């Protein structure tokens, strides 16, 4: 045990003294780990937002053949007719105004909802109060990620898409759409969006069904109800709606995942090549250690120890920074008024750090074996 | 019984498809506590013999016993462990680990021994004092002169109190003053501690410092001179 500790100590000492090399390798591993963790979080966020699950109860009613909040307009009076349909538990008319309909990392989405509906939803606030929001006609409850992105606090004003609101609360939610929106009074948003036109128009209805097994059936009954009306509807489960609206973002996320995986593999290749070169460069040092009596296992332990150290430090640093950046920056992909946010799952960061540690060991496995098996006389003569 | 016994020792290398007999049925005995210089022209087999004595190379045939151990019977790892306990090796080009301080270089071989930190520290300090480098503990090799580097290398070779101190042209890269200092150190180790030393050299003046000079030619023993 003492001997193994001694070799690990030698590896630590050597890594500490070769500061530039160690820092460069740790930084490379950290960047790769951060990239891998971020990609995994984005991927998880995309799956969360777009995969229909058993137990889903949310439907989104949109104007048929419309895919942008600017184009989807439905009479607000539909809410009563939808609410009367069998299987419908709740209906919330929502007016949506976005600062940008295209794919972007910083879209401000205003969601106008009736006050009573908002109170009924009992939203969680990390700051501010619903009472303040109720009393301010131009008040907004801003989702946590939007607030982080824009540096908003209670009392700040938010201006986008020609609309200016005052922040009355910071909203917490499990739903990425809410975490990336500014909730305003429906009437306020209708008035500002109409710009002199008529009110009473909403973008969509958020419908909750009483029985998840009846989700598709209720969706069909809503569309059947308005098929021959002035504004026919297209109703989908919320996840399917998000997947359709943000299909470009989903495709982009998939593409970036592939690039990310490629980058991770390339970084691993670079790490392995660097470790091979470093070990080759240190052939004489290892020959001296062998002459002093270090065994094959002892030499391997030293090389693997340095790889493990680089992997562990880089992994912890990379996973930690990815978590910090993703949690503080409030990044979210948005398109057509829907947002897809990365999901920060502790197991992803733990796995990324563990993978970096394993990569450090794996990248040094071949150099460790080579260094331990080299012929001592050849090494002392200057061969590698 | 001699400390080292070579009987009909052969070492062949393949070079360009031809076998080169570097050591050719060499018979040699070296006594415990003796101080031997190995001399001979280039290619005579001096360094090869030293490497065989150190267990860092293997004989092609013949017998080599060091302190009663037949080195041919040990595998790579057994040989490494044996070296860590019985051999101190001094290279011509010092071969200190460049990123470690003088203290850490000397401490290196002790990492293989089951010693307490205090005991390890005591031995390193003692070894550095014995080579007059007590004030250079924290210096990296690049901060030392050639002579000082070689003295650190000697301290590293001695710190485990080896049965056998082997040196491959230890003064080959030093000026006369530093070479004399290293030779004085070897002489003192031999006289005061009874250290067995086998040293390869090309320099007649250096060889005269030893008790005995063994001359090799074409891998065979040419003659043995005993200093008066």
C-alpha cells in the first residue's frame, strides 16, 4: 500500500512540477467535459420537451395551419366551448407575443393569461408576489431563466417586441415554457398586440384534460368542434406541439450533439496522443526509475496516476463549470414562441466527471504499458 | 566467496543480421569491499559488463552470481526489486529527474522501501551531507553545476546503502576539479564505509584511484592490475 501511495505521490509531484503541461491537459479535459455535459443536458431538455409520455395531460389548441404566434389567432370565446367538452378539466386562453419568431438563444416571450386562471395555477415565485402583479396592469411574472438571461429583478422593467412591463415576481416552474416567459395580464397583452385593432383574440388555449388516457380523444373532439367555424383549430399534446413548433431547434440540437460527440472523440484522441508523446519524451526518466528498482507495475502506476489526475481534475472542473454556466446563464433555445431549455441533471455531471476520469486512465493505458515493457538497456542508450 | 562471480559469461547482440560477441566467456571475481576500475577500448564490453552486474541487462550464457544470487533466475520484476536493495548506479550524464529537487531525487529510491517518513528524511539528509550538498536540498538539477548534479546522483545511489555501487564513467562529463572531487568522494566511501565499487572509466588517472584495474579487450579479460 505504501509503495502504491509513493508512486502516486511521485505522479502528483511530477504533474505539479510540469505545471504548463498539466494545466494545458487539465484545461483540455475540462473543456471537453463541459462540452459533453452541456450537450447531454441540451439533449435531455429536448427529450423532456418533445417526447410524449404516458400521463401527459396538457394540450395546446392552435389555429389550424399556423405555426407562428404572430399568425395564430383564435377568438377568446372558444374557451367556454372548449371547457364544456367532455374530458376537459381546465382551459386557459393565452396570448403570445415574441420578440423573434426564428430560432434564437434569447427570445422574450410574453404570455398573456387571465388573472383568475393564473391564481388557480398557484405558480411558485422565488421573489415578488402575485398580489403585486394583480394590482399592476403592466406587471409581469418573469420566468427564472429569462430573468437570469436578462438580469431582471423585481422592480426591473422589461422591454421587447414594442411592449414594456414591470417585473412583479420571478417565476419558478418545472415547465421550460414558463421558465422562459414573461406572464402578463391577458387584457394588457391583447391591447398592446392589437395596436388599435380589436381585442378578444388569443394565440392559443392551454387545455388540461382530466384523464391522460383520453388526451388524443379530447384533442380530436376540440378540432371537430371548430372544424367548420371561422377559426379551425389544430390540437396537439404539449410535447408534440413543442416538437413541431421547434423542429428546427430540435434538428439543430441533434446536429450540435453530433458535432459535440465528434469534438469529444477528437479531444480524447488529442489527449491520448499527447500522453503518448509525453511518455515517449520521458523514456529516459522511466529508464532511470527502472534502474533504481521501480517494477513494471510501478512505472505503469506513475503514468496511469498522471492520467487519472488530469482526468479527475479536468472532469471536476469541466462538470462544475458546465453546471455553473448552464444554471446561471439561463440559456434556452426558442423558436415560434416555444422554448427548450437544457435540463440540469446531477447524474449527467457526475457521469461526465467520471467519464473524464476514465478517459484520463484510458488515454494513458497504452503509454503506461509501453513505458513499463520497454527494454531498459535500449532506453539507457537513448532509444524510446 | 567473492561478492561477484562471473563464470564463462557471454553476451551477444544481433547487429545487421550478425551476432556480435560483446562478452566472450568472461571469468571474473570481485571481492566484497573492493574498489575496481573497468577499462578497455570502446566496444570491449565494459559498460555491458556493468549493466549485467546491475541486472539491467541479461547474459546470453554463463553464470553471474552477485552476493549469492543467480541473476539469471530472476524475472523482470524480481530483478527490479533486487536492484532496489543491492545496487546503486551512477550514470555518466547524471540522469537526475529534471522536475524533482535534489532532495526529491535522492529520496526516489527510498520510495520503494518500507520506511517511515522520518527515517526516509533522515537518510536523504545524511546522503546529501555525505556528498557536501546539505544546503542544496531544494535546488532543481538545472540550478546545479555538473559536479553538483553528479554528487546528487551519487547520493541517490548511496541512500539505500546498496551492496554494490556501480558507476559508468562517472567523471566523463566533468572538468578535472569536479572529477577529482567525485573521485575523492568514491575513495572516502570505500575507505570509511567499505563500499564495494565497480567503475567504468577511460581515464588512466581516474583508474589509478581504484585498488584494482580490470582491463577488457574484445569481451575477454586482458589483465588485472593491483594498485600499490
